[in-house]
């Protein structure tokens, strides 16, 4: 696997399994998508596996979008404040 790129169909399938786990499966329950603080909880949970910084923030942003249908931020969750 090349950093940041899927090289084989198996890599793509593994990536999709992880995205599904964190956006819809048991990982999603740990993060509690759709409630205040979900982005920060994502950073804590995935920070165990992904180097902190833009890569982690981007991953959590993509997972937030996948799980809730919207990007994280002050207007997320019906404007209920910052995640």
C-alpha cells in the first residue's frame, strides 16, 4: 500500500470496511455521531491509529459527513454549536 492511496482492490475493500466500522458500525457508537462533541471524540478514538494533524482531521471530517450527512462545524447538528 502506498501512503494515502489504495493500490489493490483488497486495499479499497479494507478501507471501506474501516470507514463503515467508524461511520455506521461499533466505532460509530463510540463516537456518537450527531451529538455535540462527536468530531472531538472521533479525533480521540482514531488518534490511536492515525497521526494527529491534517490527516486525522480530514478523516474525521469525512466520517462525520458520511455518518451525519453534513460537515462538522458550528452549523452542524442543526446549529447546536461547535462539535
